[in-house]
C-alpha cells in the first residue's frame, strides 16, 4: 500500500509539466562543481555552483542520469557525473581500487556509440586528462572531497545534461529491454529491480538506506535472491523512490521533523490541504509568526465549509513516519484516511490540548515544542530533538491522526519529567490535558468530568483537588516569604502527586505558620475560604494516586497557579 501510494504520487507529479519531478532515468542532484570543456575536449575551467544560504554553502541542483539502483559493494559509475574517486581516480582508497572506479566511469562514456560531438568532447577529455594540470586549480581541495560531485559542462552552454542531444541519448539508454515477471506494485510485467535506489535524503539515515531490502543469505526463499524475493519492477522502483526523495528533499514543504522521525504527507489529488498540512505541526516562523495561527484558524473555520477539501470529501490523504535504522529505514507509522476525516481529527487534537496560559504565550504550540518538553534541555539546543524518545513520537502521531487516546508511554514520560524538574510548564500541561481527555472520551465508566481549559471548581476528582490544594499552599508560602528561592514544590511535588498522605499532613500544619505571617487579614480570610472550598471535596488524603489521578493533580496545580495571576475582573463568575 505504501509503495503503491508513492508510485501514484509520482505518476500525478510526472503528469504535471510544471512539477519539476525527475522523469524516468533521471535524478535531481546537488552538483558543487562543473568541469567545463570546449568542443575538442580541452579543459577550460571549474565552475563552483555553491551559494552561501543561511550561513551554509548549498550547491545547485542539476537533472542528471540516474544509476537506477544503489551502488552497494560493487563498482558502478554514473554517466557524465560522479565523485572524485570515479571522475579523476583520486581519493583515500588504494590505488588499485581508485583505478577500477575511474576506469568504470571512463568505460561508460566510451561505450556510447554515436556521432555526437558532445560525447566526442567528453571522450577526448578523459582519454587525455592531465591530472597535474587540474591540481593547480584554485578549488581543487574542495573538488576532491569525498562528498563532492562533478558534472561535465560545455563552454558557453552549461551542463551537458541540459543539451537536447544528450537528453535523447540518456532516454534511449534508459529503455528497459528484458521483461522478467509481474511487478507487485503496478501489477504489470516489468524488468525486476534487484537493488533498490538509495534514499539519501532521510534525516540521520545511512546514505545507502533503503525502504525495501532483504538479507542476502537468510531470506533466499525458494532460491530467490535480492529483489526477486519481492519482485518490484524497475519502473515502479524508480517511481516510488523518486517520490520519496522528492518529499524528503531539503526544500520540501511536505515533510516535518520531530525527534528522529521524519514525517512526509501527500494526497491522492492536488488540493489546499496538502499545502497547509505542514503548518499545523511545524515550528512558528520568526519572520511570519502569525502564519501558524492563521493556518489553524482556517482549519477550524473550514471543517463545516469543506474549504480544505476538493469537490470530493473522500479524497485520500497519506501520512508516513520514517526513522533511520542502520542501513535500512524503519516505518514508524503509516496513516491513510480521507481529508474530511483527517481534518476532523486534527481539530479534535487542538481542542483537546488547548489550556489556559500566560498572555505572552501562543494558544497552540508546534508538535516539536510539545515533545521537547519530555526531555531535559541540552547544553546545545541542536541536540534537543535527538533526545526525544522515538517510539513516543511515532505512536503519538499515529494516535492523533486516527483520533485515538494518546499512548501511555507519552503520559508516563511527561509525568516523570515534571517530577524530575518539579515544574508543570505550559507545554507539559497541554500534553497531560490531551492525554487525560482523550482517554476519558474513549472509556469513562465512572462518568468523570473532562478537564477544561481553565480552573474548574466543579471538578471533584481527588487528584485535581489535591493539585489545586498544593498550588494554594505554595502561593501562601510565597506571599508569607517574599523572594523565597525554594518552595514546597521544589521539595515535595513528586511525593505530593504520588503519595499524598505522606506529605499533606505536614504541609497543612505548615500553612498555619505561613498564614500567620501575612500582614493583610483580608488576604488571610480569602486564602482560608479557598482552602475550605478545595478541602471540602477531599474526604481523606489517599495513600497513593494512580497514574490518571497524577495527571489530574498536575492540571489541578497548573489551573490553580494560573488562576492566581488572572485579574479578578477577568475571572468568570467573580
């Protein structure tokens, strides 16, 4: 299903002449250097295609002939372009290995039998290449880096692969001769791909990472080796890997990065939802911070008007989560649904997570910001996403897209982080509220009250009440001791939220001392009324709180603490 959906996406893009997706037999590749020759094949110069963008050098992309499969452990040369080991025979490998690589590159060009003047020029250059002359060039040290690529170019014309004559030659070479058997993806007869093309654009993945692969010896089912275990035609193999690399490309607007999981998405038909989907989850842009809120506002407004759907609400939408796994790629989740159904689930997610916050905080936060709150902030912020538990990201995203309760692993992770840092932050409060409410929606035998956005005085859950009580006792302590550095939260939050009976007796006795230190008698009376209101719903301090009640405790604490900072005129019913 995944491969078929990707192939269909490629076919849709290939049918659009303005899409820019690579046609069969070609691939878009960043080429840092062009080797410019004249009509006789004489070396003219090197051209550096790199530009500094956002502090980094970025090479220009060129449409070049595709090898059609990964190189693997063999010696396989690309046509007209290669790395310095193949192009010049220079590198850190042994002289014999470099000689074989360079000869393979040479042989591919010399094997083309045509009267083309361009082929003649390139053949003449590689036959008479003067390596010592090339070494004198200013950029030589950058050119021979292992990660660099070089492409032939003609003087006063540009890259040879832009020439119509060369394009025709490459297309003729890409024609499939043999037809082996039925392709499992297309259902048509095709030449079976023995090695899948590489997916070299997945964050954190090996350059030879593959979505489909087999162990060479252990899985020779019925003596079938390599790709013949799962026969996929070269046409389909090229289509779905090209689609994947397009969706994973550097400037793709159809991918998201959360932890080590890369999320890509597309629809069966072109529509606005495909373009807007990334805004629901991506980081808030510094240059345009309102774009995120605008996209969400449009989503909430459009559910009833079908603004994000095509004329047919049943247009299929696909979301795929991928993570690196050695030389292979792991599928974290795969979700398919109609656009109308998915839009409803996204709206449900944002409604479940919304909670009261400070005036300078956004109503909705990007998914990455929420997951970052599960781990301790590293010294280098660039390492933050690497610390996010990968399984939690994949499971949570799948549950959000399918409208299911969030995984218990996420619930436990956020509670553990709160206890470790003794701080219920805004992102953590959003996560807990979402976890609790989505679970109650699915199963609520005791008819418990769902968590509201702000303080809920009618919520009688013991965990919620104890959280409110803890926040109130902390507030009394802070006002009795202005400027205090460590409050009861820093010392007792973990035990108060897990084993209340062990700490609340002492805390209640301690609050009498703190109340006596308040100068304002009116303030003391207000606090005593509030304590009476909260404690009135607590029959006894329980010995233990189950996990769900610990989540209620955190939200009760957060709600009450936020309520202390709201002006009385802004509070409902006050």
